C-alpha cells in the first residue's frame, strides 16, 4: 500500500458519497416510508431508492475494505489482513476516524442483509429503506472522519 493508493481510495469514497448525498436529497421528502408509501412510488422514485441502496452499499464497502484497511496498515505498519474487520473498526475508533465502531458495524450488517435479500413485501421494503436512509448519515460521518484524519496525517491531504 502506498500513500497514492490510500489517496485514490479516499477519492473513490468521496465520489460515491457525493452521489449518495445527491440521491438522498432527492428522496428526503419521502422519508419515513411505510408500506403505502412504497406502493405509491413511481418508476423514477423506485430507481432512486435502488440507487440509494446501491450507493450506500458501495460506500460501506469502499470505507471498510479499502480506506479503513489502508489507514490501519499505514498507522500500525503491519498487514491489516491479519486483523478482523471488527478489529479494524475498533482501531478506527481508537484513532478518531470513527466516533463509534458499533454504529458503523450496524451499517455493515445492514449492507450485508441488503446484498442478500430484498423483500417483495412493501412494509419490509419500507423498513429497509428507512434503515438505509438513517444509516447513510453514519457512513457519511465516517467519511468525514477519514477526511479529518487525512488532513492531519497525509501530506498533501487527499483531494476532495
């Protein structure tokens, strides 16, 4: 891992986050959703909710599997592959990148559930979409922690 690799991973996360913020803004008036609200979504709104889910998943993955692991490798000077994902998250909390590792872990668990099952039932869809909408704030805050860390530790800091 080089500093350029870390910078590229941070920039990738920033690009995903920008796209996630845009789609979330376009949907904010719909939340919280219920079964009737899900059933009433038009095709454009359904496409946007799909985009919200996918971009949320992508940001969680990029932060967890690229950015956090590379930060851990840089800071600890050891192979993060020998650390569990939970250990990496705890370390991110320890160095101030994350406010609470458990909150990000909850977002990871949600991402994992979304990638395996997307229910047909509108009430269950509404529940998942509401959870994604709320968890989006957690992953965007995690990126802010990464950016603050990068401003302190990288020279020059990762570009926005």
